[in-house]
C-alpha cells in the first residue's frame, strides 16, 4: 500500500487498504500501530477533516457485547456516536466506523472499507505521579468544592520525561459526590469510563458527605500526558473541610431603671390624714427586651406588694405602675423626721437593675390651721403658732374665735409659750403652774 501519511500530536496517521475490520487492524499492527484511538473532540475534528471517507476506527465490543473498548487498550474518554448508535442492528454489529462527517456507527466486521491506522511515531514514556504534598483544595461543610487541573497540578509531583501532563483521570471516588464538567451548572456525575477527566477545560465539583469535616479523602487520580498515556498507580487526593463558624450569642445588656422620685409626707401637730400616692417606674433596655418590675422581698403574681413601717407599696409587674398606701396611724405617731425605703427592680429575665424608693416623712412647725384644731402640748417648752382672733381660757383650755374655728389645747405643766397673731401684734400667753381655771380676753392685747 502506498497511502499518504499525516502527523498529529506526535502520532502518524494513514489509511489502510479496503479490508475487513480485523484485516485492517492486522495491517496496522504490522506497521507498529493500531486502528485509531480517538481521545477527544479535537482529535476527532482533525481526523474528520483529514480523512473525508467512511473508515474503520479501533473501537469494538468484540470481547463483551455492548461494552466498546479501544483495541489499543487505552481508556475510553470520548465518544462521537451518530444518533441512535450503537444499535447492533442484526445482532452482529461489533465494530465502529467513522462516517465522512466524523460521526460513528457500529457495523458488521466483514464489511470491507479502509481503516485509519495510528502509529506512535516517537516512543512515549508514561508520566509519573506518586503523591500530593497537601490537600488539593479547601471548603466548608455541606458545600461544593471546585477542583481544577491547576489545583491538582500545584499540589502533585506529576512529571513526564518526554512530554507534558495535561490531565488527571479520576479512577475512584473515595467519599462524597463528584461531578465533572465545563461548569458547575452543566457538570454531570463522575463515570469511570465516560466522565472521568479533569483538564484545562473540565473541572471537578466535589461535595463532601453530610456534616463531614477535617482532611477528607475525596478521590484517587492518575496523571495523563499529551500522548494519552497514564501514570501507573492511582494517588489519593484529599480536601480540607472546615466546620461552619457559629457566631456566639449576642451580648445581653442589663436594663436600666431610672431612680424613682421620693414620696414626701408632712406630719403636723394635728390629726393628719395621709393620702395614697401613685406613680410609675421608668426603665430602658438596649436590646428592647420585654421587661418586668418588682420589689425586693415583695410577693404576688401580677401585682407585687410589700409593706414597711409606714405603709404598703404595690407594683404592677408588667408595666411598673405603682401605688403607696400610707399607714396613717404609724406616721401620726412620729415626733421626729423619719424615712422608710423599698428596693424596686426591673428585669429582662436574665439581668436586673434596682433602685431605692424613699418614703420621706418630715415634722412641721405649723400647729394651727383654719378649722377646729386640737393643739397638743408636751412637758417641754412648746411654741405654737396661732391664727388671728380672740382668745380666752377656760381651765387648761384655749379657745379661739373670730371666724377661725374653735380650737382646744389641753395643757401640761411647763413654761409653754403660745404665740397668736392678731392684727399684726404678737401676743404671748404663759401658763402658770397650779392655775386650773382662769380666763383671758385677748382683745386689746
């Protein structure tokens, strides 16, 4: 035969005579080659443009029906079947031919057509790969990790003495799920025969097992050189997976209670009637938490109450509204200034602030009012401020008239001074010891 030869990627290609598939393969072997092995779309395009004729290729399922393999022994990484092929029409179509347009068809092996012979012009040494120095990439739990050719190349010790390593072939998936493709959107599940190569165009997209983290075994690979040869032993590729960072719970800020105003009462020398006081506790919270109010030592469910020497304080738990009911008898009995306290609180259920609510009771020097007053003297030297009017005594009693009411003052022995204001003048009445009945008309004093 005298057919033209062509060179592509370091290999020599030519057509055989018109022969059966096996005869064409025998002719190829006699020349140091095989019927062509087509490794990728680029090689297929070149072949279709170079050999514009229907011809044998080295793809056959003669060993196992339905499982096509390259006669060269190389791993099948690419196919270009015509629509609905292979179909084994007639039950004896076990050999592949390339149509003039480059698409493949399975036909019976006794058909006589030319075959494309491929000869490795230069002896090709297989590449080597023995380890990856560290994980080939990193990721987080339950997330897809992209592994490209550059990732594997950078971490591996791949080498080729007479060419270049231009791909890695995945031989097994160790854990998780691996898809391979041009993009994450178009990638399809790894397949040992048809979808197993990571190269400049195709990337791996690996997802670890659910909730797995640490340095995980992802998959094993071999290096593949530009001549189509692969390294001998698959090498484990690992990927570092970190657990997600769970942020700490946000800091809770304590509520701030505004100090409540003191509750003031004035205790006079009269029979006083002390009135209840209402108000509201005021608080703020930086976290806008729901707040509740109370009294230290108080009891109750919706309303918290507590008593002290001078009355009862009740606080509404939900709103902070409060009311103080004084103990008039206890406060009337005082002769000196006094104070009682309650410790009121606000809480956000975790943190609490407290302030003191003061009940302040002061004694007044005012001893007479417009009305029927009862002025009480003591054994000390007492001073009473009276109102304008006319005074006289009956026994140990002082009665004041002139539209100011009727006042009564029982006396105790002592040098007591009573000051009555009448028309701007200051009158002094001195009680004498042992005088039990006398009268005094203040008119004219």
